[in-house]
């Protein structure tokens, strides 16, 4: 089998949450054990929503520290910041010429804004900047620039990867060669949609997240706010319809899950107990990573160093790809 290239990016728009970690970061790191991998911080994607420079810079460090604390080894994985690879933006312009406006009309982030506007009786274009509208093209460029085969993401991003594949096919068709590799989404089945505090998909947009590296006390407090029903302590409870148990399953061993499910069904256990059990298993997994995260955020020079090196390596690969593309396209002056 040919060598597979794995690539994924995360927008710096706030500290990653448990959904980002289980849905994207962890599966990506597992793939990086086997395949050549490229992970990056999608800071230009964030610019659509984050307009305060200090805030954007801060979030960028947070995402970098999260990846490193979660186990990314920069000697093995190419790790960089999107804005450090300007070839991305050249490729964006190139593929724009092969992207139909109709395709962008169907993109879910844009459609979600449209729905909000219609609900509120605002014009369709309200709060739609061109960055949001062309978001999937920039994302396609991120992916296609590095000849990516597999893109580990949560379920919500699959549409964007299908669009990147459509765009790549349109380019290849025109030049009658396999100029761009056709990417495929890689969605981890058990964590494709991690549910949040209220049982909906965990998302910054719904304000129902559990941030990955909350200090211990705050994590405990946050878990206590998970929405449960109003059953009394003595009543038997159903683990399969409980938000606390849904999260517990993602961190506990099979034996632990069975034992807690038993306590649910037996009655005599209150929600406070279930939440305390959740804290224990979650904190055990998170604690070593949180300690490393805190260290990295105190002295950011290591992150700076890693990103400078990553940028250098990424630009070599990207430069080769872009000069080849220019030649094939006839823009090599
Ligand atoms: P958010 O929806 O909180 O803004 P992002 O869009 O920044 O999250 O997502 C970053 C990565 O994490 C993407 O690959 C996305 O698919 C994944 N992801 C986000 N939320 C979840 C979730 N609740 N479950 C699984 N994966 C998720
Ligand atoms: N759109 C992705 C998100 O919202 C982030 C992203 C940008 C990305 N470029 C990418 C993900 C390329 C995978 C590959 O989460």
C-alpha cells in the first residue's frame, strides 16, 4: 500500500473542549503513530470570527499547547501555523477558479448563518463575510497543498472534505492528470459526535462545552452543571439516556462502565455521585496532559521554537507543490 498522508487543522477560537479532543485531536494522534502526519493551527479560519489581535494570538498559543500536551511529537509530526505557509493562499486563489458558487451555497456554516438571518427576519447576507462564504475553499487548499489522503475530523466537517475532493477532481479533470490528491474524511465512530452539558453536540457555538484543561476545581464545578432529570436519589436510573453516563463512557474502562450502570439501575445513587465518578475518570486521563499544558503556557518559547521549525519544513513541501501547479496551469511566467 502506498504511504498515506494524514492532515488536520483546528481553528484557534478558544480553548479546545472535550469534543475537540476526542473527536479530532486524539484520533489524529493515533493515526500519526502509523502515517506521515501534518497538523496545523487554522488561524486564518479564525479571523472570520475573532477580530481582536491579542485574543487571536492567545488562542493560537492555547491550541498549540493543547496539541503538544496531548502528545504531539514535533519530531515526528509536521506541526505548523496556517498563516506561516502563504502558499496556502496562493493555492486558494488557484482553486477558486474551479469552485462553483453553487457549491459554496450548500456549505453548512454559511447555511447556518442564513437560517439564523431568516429566523430573525434579517437580510440573507447579514453577518456573512466572504471569509465565511469561501471557508471551504481555504480549507480545501489546506488539505490539497500537502497531498493529503486522510483527514481526521468530527462528523460536522465531513461535508467540507467532500467539497475539497470535488474541487480537486475538477482541477484534475481540466489538466488531465492527478495534479491533486483526492482526500477522504476519517471519522472515529465512537467519538464522531461528543455530546455536551445539555445533551446536544458539544460545541462552542452552543455554549455547552467542557474545556479540556480547566483547573481541577473548575472542572468539578463544570461537571456539576451537566443537565440531568429530576429523579430522586432512591429511584432507579437509566444510564442510556443520561448525559453524565454518555461522557463517562468516553473515559472509563468497560468494567467501570458496567459497574456504574449497575449502580444507576439499582437506585440509591444521586446525580451528585454519578458526577463525582465522572470527575474521577476524566481527571485521571486529563491530569498529566493538563500539567504539561500549564508548563507550556507559562514559558511559550518552546511553542515558538516548534512553530518556527514547522513553518520552515512546511514551506519547503508547499513551495514544491505550488511551483509544479504554476507550471501545469501556465502561470509560471
Ligand atoms: P466547535 O464546534 O466547538 O466550534 P470546531 O469547529 O473548532 O469546534 O472543531 C474542531 C474539530 O473538533 C473538528 O474536527 C470538529 O469536527 C471536531 N469536533 C468539534 N466538536 C465535536 C464534538 N462535539 N464531537 C466530536 N468532534 C467534534
Ligand atoms: N474547519 C475546521 C473546523 O472548523 C478546521 C480546519 C481548517 C480544518 N482547515 C482544515 C480541518 C483542514 C481539517 C483539515 O474544525
